[in-house]
């Protein structure tokens, strides 16, 4: 997998994922598990949704 998620994008994804998880916990809903998706994509530095559109927020030196 080629890096297509940059540093700023990773930070935003991580915090949005945490917020979604906590909202799910607060309301006692399984929908909160959707928060794992942005957290996993931030950890892997890869977003499959970016591939068909050729999007990359990763700088050239970060790719690898």
C-alpha cells in the first residue's frame, strides 16, 4: 500500500475517529464503531477511498 494520507490528514482522522467512538459510547450505540475506520486509515497512512480519485495528501518525502 502506497502512502496517500499526509500528516495533517492523519491527525484529523485520528481525532474525528476518537470523537465518533466516544459519541457511540455515550449513546450506547454500535454505530460508534465506525470511528475505527478513520483511526485505522490514519495508522496505516492509507485511505482506499482516495485511490479511485487519485487523491494523495501525503508529501513526496513521506511516501514509502
